């Protein structure tokens, strides 16, 4: 089996993606396949996240966005949702010191008002403590939906127009992008989806216009630095034409 060290030698460090997005999928199926409850898959998935964040820091990648909870994930059982929220709180308090040591800046993409005060407090702590860091931009998509994001941006822009603060003719792609959660960050160059489903599931709909996709059958809890490096190497062998 190929090792991380071997893959690292194949990687061209001077042409890494600036922004990598990941749909962290397959936790439930990973657990069920082992005769465990779905929540154990979420727990195991945390380790994969730690490893990937660490690797992004090591490589000097500019931005990492992970899909942690979608606007559709509220359809899940109370039990599973509560477990995920507990895990998020635990992750943020446990990891914040190391994230700050690694100069990681945390940002949340999504509408966090629907979360409990406890979850919101953990998020506020993580943002506050990491706000002056200027290394990896670590975006966590929480209660995130691409359609909701676009709709909200439209609402804010429409209000500005209605108030006479913005002319309709001034609306262009850059202005629109500046009203999204990802304002100021480059679009993802690479989107990774583990667990064998080939869809976008309402993730970063605007931002992925020219993103390269990388799919694997591996479930998120089994996803390691090897897979991340494989995705990066594949990405480096693609020809991006952007319509040209
Ligand atoms: C991804 O794993 C984690 C979240 C959506 C929160 P899933 O829970 O969707 O796992 P599968 O896709 O059911 O296996
Ligand atoms: C996408 O996975 C959302 C997250 C990983 C947070 P889902 O499991 O919710 O997506 P579908 O339902 O398979 O499309
Ligand atoms: Mg899933």
C-alpha cells in the first residue's frame, strides 16, 4: 500500500489548490456496517477531520471548508441531531488551543441562530479566539444550504436597492459573491465527497461553478491523509479550462 510519505513526494507543493471543500459523508453507513449506532460514525469522523485540518496546515493551504450540518439535516432524529451538536461543542473546546497554535482562523458558514445557546456560545468562543489568526481559513458549514445562502444574499442586495443605497446596474458577480458567507475567499478549486454518492447536496452552489470534483467510495471515518493527498495529486493532473 502506498504511504503518505510517498504521496508527499509526488505532490507539487507549488501548485496546490487554494481552497478545498469537503462533504464529510458516510458516517452513518460506516457505523451501521460495523453493527454500531450511527452516532459512533460521527464520533469516528471527528478523527478524520482532525487529520485533514492538520495536513492542510502542514501544506499551507489557504482555505478548507467542511460540510458539517446542512439545512436539510434537521430532518434527522432528535437523538442524532443532539449528538451532532454535542460533538461540535466538544470539538470546538477541545481543539481550539491547537488550532490557534497552528494559526487557524475559524469561520462558520450558515445560519447559526437556530442552534441552542450552548452551541452558539461554543461557536462564538472559537471565532473570538481565532479571529486574529492568519493561517488556514477553516470554514465549518453549519445549518448551511447553498440555496438559502443565495436567497439571503439576494434579500440583502434587494434591501440595499430598495433603500436607494445600491443601483441595480451595480449588481455583478463580484458584488453578489461579496454577499455570500464566503465573501473575500477564493472559490473552492477542489471538492471532495467520500462515501460513494455523486451529488452536491446543496453545498456551495454558487462557489463551485468551476470546481474540480473528486469522489471516493471510502466513508468519511476511514478517510485519511492518504486519500486527501491522492485527491490533491489527481487535482494537479487535471486541465482546467474555465470555458476557454
Ligand atoms: C455525514 O454522514 C454527516 C452528516 C450529514 C452530519 P451521514 O450521517 O450523512 O452518513 P450516511 O451518509 O448516512 O452514511
Ligand atoms: C451532506 O450529506 C451534508 C453533510 C455532509 C453535512 P447528506 O448525507 O446530508 O446528503 P444526502 O442526503 O445524502 O444528499
Ligand atoms: Mg449522508
